């Protein structure tokens, strides 16, 4: 997902409050995964993780409806480098930002409340 049109599509999905289906490579599971998510933020990685290879990388942040861990009752955020994303399709399903109440601050520090 390196093209301007893909970035614009992501930002438009945020603005239009549309869910997306994203296919990405999970470094944790060492395979590609498919998730339905709400796009919540796009920006450059601040390099907070201490990983020099991620400094300045483009990041896409999602609210992951399907990625619940065992024992969790709510979905969680999913932060991906743009190069982890194989494809993203904007769905005809809307999301309500009030659904995303578990965290009022994104991974980039922007406040949504």
C-alpha cells in the first residue's frame, strides 16, 4: 500500500466513517491475516518503539473488530506499517466513532474525544 490513491482511500474511509477489510502480514503470527476494521488514524511512526527500522515509517491505525484476544470483551487497536498492508477494501458498512470508546487517544497521540 504505497500509492497516493491507497492513502487517499484510507483517509476518505476515515472521513466517511466506513469500515474496511484489510489484508496484512502479521509479524506475530508469521502469516497474512484478514480483518474488518474501522480506520482511525494515518501518520508517520514516531519511532517510539525503539526499533530503528520503523522510524519515520507510515502507519495505519485501525479499530480491529475481529482481533479480540481470548478473555477480552471489546475489540482493540491495530497499528500497521504501510508495507505490512497487502490490500485494503472500503466496505459499504459504516462505523460509529462512539463505538471506539475504549481508548480516547490514538497511537500517534491525537485525541478523538
